[in-house]
């Protein structure tokens, strides 16, 4: 069955990735009012409702990107050599990461310094400050941070180190074992994923957990028979996912509790349900698919710097939370798409942004 479907592109993988990246606009907009005990580049004080909306999606919306990347890597390595894969990943991830660290992330820390410290210096002085000061890696004080590009960096590192593993433990060697795993066994994979969270954890960003998610995507969830098994068990998986998510949101809203084990469980089961739902409802190539297959990573790279800069001015113009949130979310999306189309016209900049 796997062999028969090898040549068929699974469009739901692309559509899930693209939709998840678009979800970053409201999530990072709501971070302006988070009550997690940490600031954002622009922070307007705590709002429990908006923070709870972040909690609604936070357990799964970044983890699923690593799972989808693992699934995509399996299909990519079927038609590319290791050398071709490395070159492709370097162009799509490493080059944009380096250029983003030089030109984009210092830009958003500039606005953080303007907002919190009333900084009035130049962009160049802030750029120098950014690369010569190290504090907590948040960047909210203008010091060095990978910012939102941590995802691009982690994904590139994981993509490279797993190539050696895939050589010695190829997909085909484990495929039969994965196909024998019951749906409940797939669900229990959240345990090693959760435990890997404590390996290589940098302020809550864990390369260990992301590696585990990537491997789960490559070896387990890229297997058609595993997905079909999850489809047959979707009723109880979906019920558990919905009730667990409601419980998480209710507990957070009432008690501000956000436990590691529970979050990893809810995140993993939501990913399983979304994959089944995606296969059923999103497995077609549309204009949206074609557009964002090329635009999704450049949009990811650009979005937060633009959002932070826009938020700095919006919160000064209006005191109405609804107006602020809608203006920042929709405005940053429109500006990001416009900038994306602008840089597509400039060959050198296009390469720096990882655009084909």
C-alpha cells in the first residue's frame, strides 16, 4: 500500500502547515496581552481571555510543524539524495535564518527598546547593541535573541542530524513495526515526546522535544496504515481531544495552571486528530495550497518583525482593545504579504528569504 501511494502528493500535509503558519498572526497578536508572567516585544498588560485563547492552541500549533516537517522529509528523501536534501534545506532554512538574524530580529528588538525603555537611538546603534549584549534570550530588552527564528534554526539542525540516523535506520526497517502499533500505542508516544522536552531546553524551547516530534512524523505518521488506523479510531480520539482541550482552557482560565505532562498529552492527541481531519477535508490542491506552499516560510520569517513594528504604533493611536487587536492581526498579515511580494521582485533578496 505504501509503495502504491508513493507518487501521490498528500496535499493535506501542505494545507495543515500553511494554516498553522497563518495561525501565528492571531497568536502573536494576543501575546501583546499575555498573562504568562513574561513580556512580549510590545506588552499592553494582562488579559485573561486573550491569554486563554493562546492556551487553546499553544499545545499543538508549533509541535505540529515539526511533525509535518518529519513527514515531508520522508517523502523528500525518497526522491532526493542526501546531498540534494542538504542543499535544499540550506537554501530554504539556513540562509533565511542568517539573513533574518541580521536584518529582521534586531528590527523588532528596536521597537521593544522604544516601547519599554523609550530608546531614541538609531537603528544602527541598536543593531550593534543587539549583537554585543546577552541577557535572557527574550530580546524584549533589545539584547541578542533568535526571536521567532528559533523554529527555522531548530528545524535546520534537526534536519541535518537526522540524516545520519535515517541512513542507519531507514524508514523501511521500522515500517512493519509501526503498522502493527495500535492506535492507543500511537497515542502513548506522547510520553517519550514529553520526556524529551527536558533535553536541550532553552527557556521553554526544546530541541529534544522537537527532534522527537520530527522523528514521530518521519517514522510513524508518514505511514498510511498508521493514519488509516487512527481514522478508524477517530471517534474516541476526537472526544478525548475536545474534552481535554476544554478542560485545559477551563483550568487555565480559573487557576492559571499549565502542566507540562498534560500539555504534551493534549498537544499530541490534537496533532493526531488534525492529521485525520486534514486527510479527510483538506487533501486537495487549491489556489490557497499553491500560493502558500511557496509563501509559507517567507511569511513565517517576515511576520513577527512586521507585527511588532505595527503594534508599536497601533497601541499609541487607539486605546480600544478590540480595535488594537484586529488592526495588528489583520494589518500585519496584509503588510507581510505585501512585503513578500515586494522581495520576490528582487533576485538577491528573494534568495536571502528562501524563495525559489
